[in-house]
């Protein structure tokens, strides 16, 4: 791998994490992540009541979290059910990311 490819891969990695952290930089989305983590898979209709947000506004926040793959969606019948994407969340605390903040480790 050339030095240019390494820099491009690094830039792409930084942009990916920037989007993920940006998605988490909102109180409502943090509440959504918390509730999904506590409850497991939750129907959007129930999540709307839990978060106390109209479904239309909640959908906006869910889309942001879906776009960066921090949550997963499963359609069952006419309802969408959401859950935390555990693999993606674990990567936020991964060795790959820690090396950005703790040089030499």
C-alpha cells in the first residue's frame, strides 16, 4: 500500500467516525440509543411514546442513526422495529479509534 493510499484510507476513516460522532451529538439521538440499548428491539410506535416525540420527528433522528449504521431496522408487518447495531457501537470504542487519542498504545 502506498503512502497516498494510507492517507486516503485514514481520511476516509476520520470522515466515517466524524459522521458517527455527529449523529451522537444530539440529546434526542442519545436518548434513542439509550432506550434501544436498555430495551432491545423496539417498535417505532412504542419508541415514540418512550422518547415523547411525534413519530414524524422521531423518524428524522432514526434516519440519521441508520445512515451511520449505529442502529438497525427490521420491518415486521407494517411496523419498523429498531435495535442497536452492537458491532458498530463497539467500533466506536475500538482499538482503531483509541489509537487516535492514545499515541503509542
